C-alpha cells in the first residue's frame, strides 16, 4: 500500500517528499554500517549510499538513532 | 561523531531533478542541502513549498500541449454557443 501511495504521489506531484534528517561524516565505515543497519532494522531508513557513507531517516526516527550513536560512542570510550 | 542535518528528502525523476538543480543554481544554492544521486536530493524544509511552485511554473512553460488542449476545448464551446 505504501508503494502505491508513493507512486500516486509521484504521479500527481512529480516528487515524493519525506521530512527527516541526513546523517553524514561518520568517523569510519564500521561506525556508519552499524548505525545505518540499526536505522534500517527499526524501519526509519528512507535512503542510503554505502559508498558515500550517508543515509536519510524519517523525522520520527531521530531520537532512537541519536541514542544509538551516543551509546556506541560511550562503548567506544569505555573500551579504550 | 556523525552530523544529523534536518531537511526534506525528495525522490523524483532524473529529469525533474535536473530542473530542481537549475532552479537551485539560479538562486545561489538556496534550496538544496545535499545532492544525493540521480533521483534523490535533500532540500531546506522552509523552501519546499516555494520549490514546488517554481517547478510547476517551469513545467507549465515547457509543456505547451496543455495550452493547446484548452484552446481546442474553448473552440468547441464557442461553436456550441454559436448554434
């Protein structure tokens, strides 16, 4: 159904729009992959490019993804 | 630490995207935050409505078929009135 709505939107408005956040400038590829995988798993991922190390999530997904990044950083610091 | 940038993801045809990029260039890059790929880009939230309006204007200018159709309709109506 979501795909049908998207197609309908593309047809009538010529473009589909999603409010949200672009994530970029990760420290390394490993960090990028772990966060983008998390975003995908909780269903907030809208677009990704592994080569560029960037992804876009819905507005509603921000708090969860932000918490995940924070926790990862804490783990990293604790590990050192 | 990664950066999270607030904006609106636009998914569209490559042809539409190139028109958006042209509008963006003509306005000192005020609309587009990041050019993602052939069919995706991120734009300023506050500029989306403005961009849609400008895109509609542009498409009206470049698709003359619509004008011709309305002309032919008007001709038919005028003929009917004449009878």
